[in-house]
């Protein structure tokens, strides 16, 4: 790997032992990838505060500096963690103290995370605590090299914002935050961002549900490659693209897609494919739409619903407002949680949306989600969601049944305790 003089100096310890360990990790990571160089980044989104048994043990025995060295820098050395060199934010993590009595999440983890927040906050980590940092102020610009974790955030950053990131891990983001460097491979290069598959949509796609199902179809089709989507759809909103990308990153490993005329690197379908010949289109029509709906509901058999989950990826203010309107004046039989970024919970509180949701019996929760914290209301056997990602993952994580449908289907299930959703 070719290092600049500045990078060599960091590796040799000019900025202290923690930065040297970080640079050593990046060089090992880059060489394993056959990557020739590092690129500069001033935007890191990682996960430092997320509790785990290994972290709890390390912190109890050796403190936070050692935990960062071992977990985020893959180093056995002893050193003090310096201030983050470049802007760094914490993505989603575990539930916090305001979920006590609501989410069955170990108190010991709530405390560990609170401790972590104060340690990392003092080091310059912005505790955004959401899988949607782009909803709360972390908005990289087109062409900017960033180092992000979290598949749904990565696909949004690459595709919708035109920023450039691979799906990084806890160690590479830990090293990037202390150096401002990340291996320059994969999605950082223009030629790896072009479309590989063409999807021709032949059925109207105009709702949040439909964008999630189309994303689920696209991910299943292309796996880790890059779909280009054309055809019969209305102008998508932020929440539609948030759902589309999260779904495509769940059924496949999509990190980048193009929608000509919508996403920034695809003014036309030809531009989305660069100089390559357009591939034959795969159609997404009524039959495929029905098949995807069936797939996403294949893990539901009992129509008695105990729990409804909204807000995956974390809800926008508009989604919280829509949920509040659907719940206004109603009383819930099943538990209902809506997951939101903490910064937007403040907006929901001030706007009166939280009060409406809570009066109905629902909860507005921040920082985490049932999948991330492996936690749902006690006794949950069957849940319903409007998120293709949660319908995909939660049955395996918690061993529960899943129903997938619209916000209205989910709210009706929460009110009646029964699933009656169907594809319309
Ligand atoms: Fe976010 Fe949890 Fe969904 S972290 S993307 S709400 S699985």
C-alpha cells in the first residue's frame, strides 16, 4: 500500500500510540483488500457505545481506553484514546434509561451505555444514536468520501446523497475517526458505482409499502450488485428511499442503486451504466409484487398480534405525525412501539405527536430497535410491521412470527389485536 508522508508519520507514532495503532489497522485492512491507498475522510459514522458482553468485561477489568484499543483498533497496547480527529457520530445502539419498564433490556447495559456516552462524548463523538444520521444533521455531500457502518445508512449515503462509502465495521470506523483515513476501494471508485442490473417497473409504485417491496425484490435479484430502476413509479420521498434501500440491503447486500432522474449519479439510464451496454431489463409487475408480499408475510400464521413495530429505519417526523394521526382517539390492545431518532423525539414531543401516541397506549422510543437490542415486549409471539427489514430479520432474531403491511394495517392490528392486512 502506498502511504503519503503524513500517513507514514502517523504509522510511526508522530501523533501518538493510539493513532499509530489506528493507522496500522487501516494498513492491514487495506492490504488484505489489495487496496493501493487510503482516502481522506471527514465524516465517520460508527458504533462505539453499543454494549456487548465482551465490552462489559473489558471495561470492568481495564476501563474504556482499553475497550477502544481492543474492540475498535484491534490492538493489545495500552494507551489513552485521544480526541476524534474528524467529525464522528454514534449510530444506533442499545436502549437507554427511558426504555426501562418498557423494553426488557438488561439494566447493566443501560448503565454501561450511559457511561460510554459520557466517555465518547468527551472524545468528540456526536451521540446521534440513530441508524438514520442523515435525518438529524449528518448529510455528506455528493462525491464526499465517508466511512459509515449500518447497511441502511450506507445505501442511503451512496445512492441518495451521492457520498462514497463501503459498509464499514466497528474497527475500521474506530481507526478512521482517529486518522481521517479509510482504505480507498469499492464504492470509493467511480467504476464500482455504475449499474449492473436494469429493473423495469410495470406496476404502479406509489406508497411506502410499495417502495419497500420493490427494494426487497431488487436486493433479492442483484444481491451485492447495483440495480438501476426505471418505470412506473411516482416521485419518491425521503422515507420511500429510506425503505427501498433498507429492504434491498436486507434481501441482498445492496450498497448502491440508481433511479434515473432521482438519484444524483443517474441523470439518465445511460449515465447510470456509464459506458457499459444496457443489460436486458428484468420486469417487476403484478405477479412479482404479489410474490414479494407473500414472501414478506411467509413468517406469519397466527393472526393474533401481540406487538406492532413502526420506524425501521428510524422514523422521520412526517412518519411520526402520520402514526399519531392514525392512532388519535383509539385504544390499543397490542403493544405498539415507534422507533425514532432521539433528536426527532424532541420535535415529536413539542409537536404533541408523542402525547397522542401515548394516549392510545403506544410508545415512542429512541436510540435502538428490537433487532438491535434483541428486545420486544415480554410474551411477544407475533408482531406486525410496516418495515420490510424488520419483517426479514426479527423472526430469526427473536423467534417470533411476522406480518408485513401498511401503516394502517399495522395500526388496525394494534387496535384489534388481529392481523387483517392484505395487498391492495
Ligand atoms: Fe434501524 Fe433497527 Fe431498522 S437499527 S434500520 S431500526 S433494524
